[in-house]
C-alpha cells in the first residue's frame, strides 16, 4: 500500500513540474496575481485598501476576466472549420485511460485558469453564495467556448466548461477557508474584513 502511495505521489509531483514548465507564463501570472491580491486586500492593514475594498476587488475581477480571455481566445490562430466535442469527460478518458499527458495538462490548466475568478468574485461580492460563483463561471466559460466555436479559435467542449467551473468553485472554497482562519485568528471587532 505504501509503495502505491509513494508511486502516485511521485507521478503527481512529476506531473505538476511538467505543468509548471509547460505553462510557466500563465502559472507566474496567476501566482503573482493571487499572492499580491491576498497580500494587499487581506494581510496588510492599509487604509486605502480598506476604504476602496470593493472597487479594487471589482477591478481585479475585470483583470482576471481579461486574462482569461487572453489565454483562451486572443492568442489563438483561426482554424478552417468549427470544431466541437460534445461527449462529457472525453478528455479525462484520454488522460486516465489512454495515458495522454497533454490532456491531463489541459484539464489542469482549465481548472487553474478559473481559480482566481472564483476567489476574487467571492471577495468582490462580499456575500457571494456558492450558486452565484457556479452560475457566473458557467456563463463566462460558456461565452468563451461559444466564441471559440463561432470564430473557429479552438475546440468547443463541455469538459472545458466543467473544468473552468471546478476551478472557480475551488477558488470560492479557498476564499472561505482563508476567511475562517482569519476570523479565528482575530477577534471579530478588530477584523479588517468581516465579510
């Protein structure tokens, strides 16, 4: 049992290293963006950010949406035909059953790309329920996939929408986890952000 766990762990580490190498610019942008966002909006007690908390969060949300559009639409070359794949989880089958690392990287990329969207949307709306993140990420991802189909900029697939929504939901969950740690660490009255 231990050998199986160790083997899976080694494969996961190898896969994550490969992902970071393959998508280094996206990973660098998202890591810096999320780190700086959390640093300025939550950890540093800067009066300016407390006063303009919601407008700054909304501006950051717009930056994230523009980044999503850039990485999914703007850098792509137009194809000759409209391409689509309507089978749900077909990319997972290619990755897990057929061992295609490229599909695994694409799945992870689609999840990671929408993580900041869910995190920042939750912060921007302050009391953002789960269903709002779910529907918002579904709408944004659906628009991107439709744009790719209509303008022949890639493959329209339900898997991408599923992965994008999964990433946004993960962002929502991490936001609430971090907020619960912050509330436990400080008394409610002295909290910078009571959310």
